[in-house]
């Protein structure tokens, strides 16, 4: 037996009875001391009382617990998930159930009788498998860090405001340099991310090593062409270098290095609350930031270039595959600049909210996987995916609306622009690049050619179109593979 026997009342042996059976085995003549029990026989002083023959088995009282019930309860999960009694028999055999236990404790003939009775007694239950780990679960603190990296460069314009020249040509040169850098770096980031996924850090570093300097030179040329030689062209050159270096560090996952490079500019902007550092100190702080970003990016490219490559044959995706991402960067930059010229500091909220926007993109992917697990029909999945889309979009718009309401600014234009950018990024995250690029370009052209009063309406129409496209495309289960 696997454990001590539970003796029923009335069946236990006394110490004398146990000693007697050891002294007089079965078949020996039994003697009694007083003739009240047993059969006649010579009585001697050393004789022991005669013991009545003990039955081999006796019927279990109705109030006694059945060990078989305990076995069925212990193996309920195994028996419920079994599709044949032989599965239960295999588990019992591997668990060490012996023939002596089967006949003595459970009162059955063999292992297969026990398995068949357990199979009949326990109802069938087929539990769902454990859900796999969510690949889209990310740390919100990492997204907050990336959001800070997106927003803090704006302090350079606050710190260097005294160095910027006035005039339409100077401002146009700075804006043109920024647009070229945003468009180029958006396409470069897409290509580098694809190379990172297919060939590792070495393949991504190879794309960034060539693409980042070319983009920086193009943005510097645009600024110099429109602004002419001078302070504004120098500022545009620093802006172009920083954006190229920032793209390298963000693609290779070095947000902390970029934050370290921004520390001098952040410290200089904070000092403006107490005193004016002066043009020389401001210039030095900005140059330190740009130089640190460039050096850290170059170091990371060298380090990544020394890693082992997992790239297969070929040179990666065609350049045309990154074109819609570059066009989206151009359109998004134009819409943001127009909003900044019209609404000023309110657009800072949009820049600072990019970390929350990125976290909500991950959150939507996670909710999409949950909808796949809980949906039994295509229509049910589409409704769950649509509900997740509206929930994440509403959360992002709430983040944008809160600061504007506190300041007493109308949140409508900013919410429309935020909805355009977030839904476009969502579609790009699922590999749908041309529809958001085309809609954002049309919105940018409409906002640039029309009066300022129609810009919120243009963005609102673009946002509505992107939401409908997102609902239609992402409501299919195949989009979430």
C-alpha cells in the first residue's frame, strides 16, 4: 500500500490477538481458558484464548468514505481531459499504482477496470490551453522615455531664440531643412528597422551608416539654399545633424544616450528661468548637444557593425518600399509646422504626447490578440477590434485635450491633428503605408492652399477617413498575424 491503512471500528486487532496469531499460525489447534468460545481441547495454564476466524474482506459500511472517490477527485483534471480510458490507465501506471492497491484498497480487478470507471464517472472537460505570452506588452516607462526624447529637442528653439534671425527667408530655410530631415529620416528609419528585423544590428547599422549622413547633407543644403549664409543656416545645419544622429540612436535602441546628449540643452533652457546665459554660452550648449549626439551615434554604428549578421542573400527591401513612409514624414511635418504657426505652444503638447501615442499603439496590438482569442466569428472579432480602436484613440485624444483645457485653449484643431497622426501611425504599424501617406499629403496640401480657418476641418476629414480605413482593414483577423 502507498500509505497506512485506515482501520474501521471493530476490525482492529488488539495486542493480544496479534501476539496470538504470531504464536499460533493458522491450522494449529485453538484452546480457551473458560470454554465460552472455541472448541474442546486440553486446557493448560499456558494456553491462550481461541481466536475466531477473521474474514478476508468485509462489506464497507454505508457511512465509510470510498477511496475510489478520493482517487477520482485527485485525477479530475486528467480524467476530464482524457479522450480514452487508456490515457487514464497510462497516468495511473506512471503514478505507481500497484495491483495490490487496485484489489485491496479500491476493490477492482485490474488497472483497466479502474481507468474505465474513472472515465465514466468524471465528466468530460477540455480546458483551453494557456495563452502564450503577449509579444506586444511593453514597459510604459520606456515609452515615456522615448516621448521625452521626442519632445525635449524643442527646448533648443527656446534656448536659441536669441540667435535666430527674423525674416520670412530665414524662417523658410529652417522649416525647409526640418521638412527634408523629417521626410528622409522617416524613410531611413523604416528601412533600418526592416534590416534590423531581418539581418540584425549589423545590417541596420550598414543602412544607417550611409543614409544618415546623406539625409543630414540634404537638410543642410535646403536650409542654406533658402536662408543663405549666416546664423540661421548654421542653426539649420545643427538641427539636421541632430535629427540624423537621433534617428540612428532611436533605431538602435539607445534612447538613454540621446537623453544624455540633450542634457546640456535642457540645463540651458532651465537656466533661462533664473538668468540669461548669453549668446556664447547658448551657442556652446547647443554645439555640445549636437556634437554629443553625433559622436554617440557614430560609436553605436561602429559597435553594431562588429556584431554578427543574420542577413540572408540580397540587399534588403527595395528603396521604393520606404517611399510612403518618407512621404508621410513630409506631410506630418508640414501639418505640425502649420499648426505651430497658428496655435503656438499648444503644439508642444502634441510633441510631448508621442510617448503615450507609442504605448497606445502597443496596447492596441495587445488588445487585438486578446480579441482573436475570445472571438468565435469574424463579425465578433471585427466588433472587438473596432472597440479597441476607439478606446485607444479616445485615450490618446484625452491626453491631448487635458492640457489645452487647463490653459483655456480650444482643443478641436489639436485633437483633429492628433487623430490624423495616431491613426496613420497605427496603419503603418500594420504594414499599410500608402493610404495614410496619401491622405496625410492631401490634408497637408489642403491646409497649405486653403485659408487657416479650414485647416481643422481638413484634418477632421482626414482623421475620419483614416479611422474608417483602420476599422475596415484591422477588423480582419488576418491583419493581426
